C-alpha cells in the first residue's frame, strides 16, 4: 500500500466518522422531537382535534 493510498484511507475513515457522529446527533434531536409530540398525545384535546380533522377529511373525500 502506497503512502497516497494510506492517506486516502485515513481521510475516508475520518469522513465516515464525521458522518456517523452527525447521524448520532440528528437521531438524538429526532428522539427529542418525538418525545415532545408524545406528550401532546396525552392531552385529550389534541386527540379530539385529530379525530375531527380526520372525519372532515373523510367527509370531503366521500362527497366528491
């Protein structure tokens, strides 16, 4: 293996590491968003609103 190949290997390994750490950070942010939305579902009003919107959508699609 030449020095150039070794250098390219370590550069690509560094890029892979950077991508993996960014993916980990993004996953953590998504987890936090998902948890905040779960808390919203605990509220009865949110569930009622969602059901009402779904019913309105069903009625408008059925009326066409």
